[in-house]
C-alpha cells in the first residue's frame, strides 16, 4: 500500500491525538493537498475532496459552535461518512464531545495542534510533499560539504566510504553511507536520506562498521540533505580523456531531475577529501555567479586580442 501513515505524520508534526485509544495502523494519507471543509460543514458536499487531510481553523470552529445540537449532529455524521484520512484542529481548538464520539464510531482519527492554521497548513503540505515524493534507492555516499549536498558514487570498493570518513573528520557532515534514498520534492529539488537501519553507520573494509554519530558527535551527522552535486569515482586510465577546464557542465539524472556531475579518476596519491571540498566550493561559487573556467577563458581571449593588436601596430 502506498501513501504515508497518519501515525507517522502525527509523530513528525508533534500532533495531539484526541482519540488515543483508536488504532491508527490502517489509516494512510495518499495525497499532499489539504482541505478546509467550510462549505461541507454548512451542508454542501458536492466536489468534496474527501481524500485530503481536513483542517479545522477558527472560522470552521466558531461556525460549528453556533449550530443547535440536532443540526450539528446531522452535519457531523454526514461529514464523517466520507473516507477521510484524518481531521486536525489548529490554534489549540478542542473538538466537542459529540464530534469525538461520532469520529470514534466512524473510525476517523482526530488530532490537534497549537500552531496557527496558515502556518500549520504550509508545514503539513511540505511534510506530505516530502513523505509522498517519488523515491528511488541508489548505491552511494551523501555528505554535506560546506552546505552543498555532495553525492559520491562509484563501484564497490573504490573508496567512497573512506572519502566520506575523511570529510567528516575535516568537519563536514555525513548523511548516509552505502544506501541513499532519493526523493523528488519538486522539479528542482532532490532530497537524500538514509534508511533507518543504517543511519549514521559507515562500513570500512578491513575494520567493519563504525558509528559516526558516536565517534564524532552529533555535529558530524545530518538527517537529510538536498543533492546539489554528484561526483563519480572511477579507476584512472591512461588512455581516457578527462575534463581539465570545466567550461561545459555534465549532468546525471535522478527521477527526471538533472544534477551537475563530475567524473573523478582515482589514482594513488590523490587526496579525495580535498578534491571533494574543492568541487563543492567551486559549485557553490558558480551558483553565486563566478565561474573560474569562464574567467580563464576570458583572460586567454583578451591576451590573444592584445597580442593581435600589438602585432598590427608593429
């Protein structure tokens, strides 16, 4: 079954459960959109988006308080007859006893939060966008280097974990080793996380499993990170041609999103951690509008033009 569990969303957003005795295991949210059921609570149920999380704010709450008990019960029963994932009350509003009684009879989870309605809706939509995003799993290492999400890929045993360990030792943060879960949040954003079972662990051949969080402290790890740059490690081959200027960007694709990619040949004596740091800083510099390769090209062109003008003067 796809979707995300209601219990998981409640845990992430620290929601108060008004019906704690209800079993939440089978309740799942399938779409990220939310709905404020103002029209539905007034009796209009055409085009009702029942598959969305229903948000009750001050407007809906004060309207319900003005209804007489008989009409209120009729609205509650008609509203909860639909297959709704859950209902969330904002601004620390408390549902009345009748609402909770009918919700329990209808097996409808009811939660609450102290946050304002608009603020909470934005937070909920972002949370659902992340949890319901398309996801793939790849073999690699993800590290936060100077705020840039650096995804290191390559064949097994080529040195990805060793490079990540050296980066952590130099003050950067590990997100995940060996297995990277990549989620497409939108057309421009890919978020990488670790499976729960391997979070903050690194496998080093000849040593075994080490716990980065225990060895280096919480400042050496991070739960998730946007993927900004990919470095593919490959064995150095004498006959291969490697990019030495970087005038044209190369890309790799995940879930339809393109990410800048550098192929890095591995040879004895090359310090992978330093090269990864330089790649991350250079990528950050490009995003800020400065491209060292283009600057060199400009200087060369100016020099050639100057020489040509000098020759004409002679």
